[in-house]
């Protein structure tokens, strides 16, 4: 699926959300069920865990393991790349059927891959439109932080600061998202602090930036399981 096809499909999904208030979701239930059943068992499992808010960031199999089996070495990026047309089709079917939580779970799952292919802004437009139409739909902290990251990249530092300060000051709270473990809150706050440090670094405030980045590392290493992504950019 090339980048233009991705953009077209995302635009179709956004259009479906915007038209959702006037639609008749019941007419689309059959197509929604068919799309869901066509997904692999592994993808269905990941989407269900996203619906259940099992993690604030989509995890890789290798992320918390010290000893890896061969099947653990596959990056989620590769699976998403291969199955992207099916996932986007399921997102659209979910939107048409009024299944906003299912649609949001797809947004969450494909977020990191679409960031790598420079399609995040289109995806986040869908997330925002879903939230406006269905305010009770949980949006993952990863998506909130993605918006902050895009704001930094486009020079909207004040907007990024507002998002990050809200997450840090409210213990990672974001709408109706439910944390199942305190360590997940710690992780979200650590990532938020890390990004704030990077903003200060961009502004040339090296000392303040170093303090925040050090604080984020303290948070990362306080997690009950060692996270191999600490050595990378966690929210990417």
C-alpha cells in the first residue's frame, strides 16, 4: 500500500466520521462483523487488548523480555505494514457501524507505523473527529503524546507544552482512559517529561532540559520491568 493510497483511505475514514452523526450505523453492522472476522487472530487479539486499555503504548514483543525467541524478534511495524489495508478497511467499517471504540483501537494500533510514513496528521484528524462525535471514546496516551510530538515538529511549542503539562500534572489522565497499573501512569509521565526536556533543548535551555531528561530516566528505571525502549525514543 503506497503513501497516496494510505492518505486516500484515511480521508475516507475521516469523511465517514464527519458524516457519522447523520448516518444509520445499523445498516453497516454486517460489514463491520465481516471485516473483523477477516483479520488474523493476532491482530484481533491486539485490537481487543487496545479496546481493554491494556497498555498506554502499543508494546513490541521484545520490549520487556530479556531472552527472546525467534517469534519475538518480529517488529510490529512489519505486521502492520503487511496488514495495513485490512486494518484501515476495518477502521472505516467500525466508523460506519458506529463502533467508535473499535475504530479508536485501530487508530491506536497503526499510529506508530503511520508516524514513520509521515501520515500522523491525517490519522490524528480521525482521532479528534471520533472524540468530538463520541466524547466517551477512550483515546490512548500514545495518541495524546503523538499530538504533542507533531506540535513540536511543526514549531507549535506552546500547544505541545499545554498537552505535556496536562499529562504530567494530572498523573497521565486523558479523558476516559483507564490505567490498570500505576506503573503505566509512571511511564506516561516519564515520556511526557522526556518530550518537555527535548523542547527545552530546542530552545537552547540546556541545563533545564538535562534536568527533565534525567527525571524521565528516573521514571523509566523505576518501572517494574526493564523497558528496552528506554534506550530509544519511547513515544516514536
